[in-house]
């Protein structure tokens, strides 16, 4: 079975000229359908930057994110919306990521209801 998401040589640099910093350098991996992926590493190693590029929230300096065989940069707006509904980032600090006034059921069901998936 083909991967649902494939990341190929993803690189992100910030700054210009002598001030250029490479935050992510040629990262590649594949995610199979139904698989849950967790990026783990030391503080400042590029986990969040990689996640944001894969989710389409941050543009890569080079490399590509392939969703169902297509580069996400080339998706039309409807296909990109579908992609964004498929990918989610859960940050490591649950207290800043999850609303303590809601149950886990409410948190998980809200986007499914919003996108008519339930």
C-alpha cells in the first residue's frame, strides 16, 4: 500500500545571508494509512518546524510533502482543505493544547462534526 503522506528531503532555513540558520535539514519519512506518527527529539531540534511544514502551516525552503501522490503545494483549495482535515498537530504540552473546560470526547468530536464526519 502506498503511503498517505510522504515527506521528501524537507528543509527549512530562517534568516538571510550570514544570518541563515537551518532549522530542519533534509528530513524524509513516510506515513502509512491508519498510522499515528510522533516526532520526538531534543528541544530546538526542529520537531515543531517539521510538523508545521507537514501540516501546511509553514512553507519549506526545499523538499516536498506528498499527500496521496500529490505535492501539497500543487493542491487546489478544496483538496488542500481536505488535506488539512486529515492532518493534525497535537503539541507536547496538553495544558496549552487542550481546553480544560471540555471533555476529551467534546474536543475530538467538535472537528468531526464541523466537517460532517460524524
